[in-house]
């Protein structure tokens, strides 16, 4: 019985690693090295998993629509959200509200050099 419990624990850890590690690494790369755009949540589908549909536009005018999952319950259609994306392939993107990471964005007033 003890061997079976150890086997199940190992299988659970491996499954968790295979399911969570790839998106974690993908999100980390986008959040740390990706371009930033302002996106808008267009739709939410709630259930056991919340699906967030959002879209954003690149500086070159390309409109990108994406969907991702989240555990947040404070989102609504029409809300603005920061989106991190790959400049070469904007389809590789993640909205901050669905990322594995939190980012503290600077306030607009803090970016103004004349506001010191």
C-alpha cells in the first residue's frame, strides 16, 4: 500500500509539472521580454474555469483576438487589461489578468519627467 501511495504521489507531481510548467515558462518570457499593449476584455465564460476573451491592437494596426483561462472573479467585459505579446508573432500573447505573474505597472504620473 505504501508503494502505491508513493507511486501516486510521483505521478501527481509529474502531471502537475507537465501541465503547469510550459504555460508558466511561456508567460514568464512574454511578461519579462514581450511588448506591452492595452487590450480589452470582450467576453467571459464562467463555470468551474473562467474563460477570458480579449483583443488588442499592435502598433502596426494588427488586431489580435485571444482567449485564456483565469481564476479571477473580478473581471467584466469592457475592462482594459495590459497584454504582453511577442513582437514577431503577436498571436503569442497573454493578458496580465490571465498570466501566472503579477506585474506592478508604473503610474502615468510617475512617467512624466516634469512632474517631480
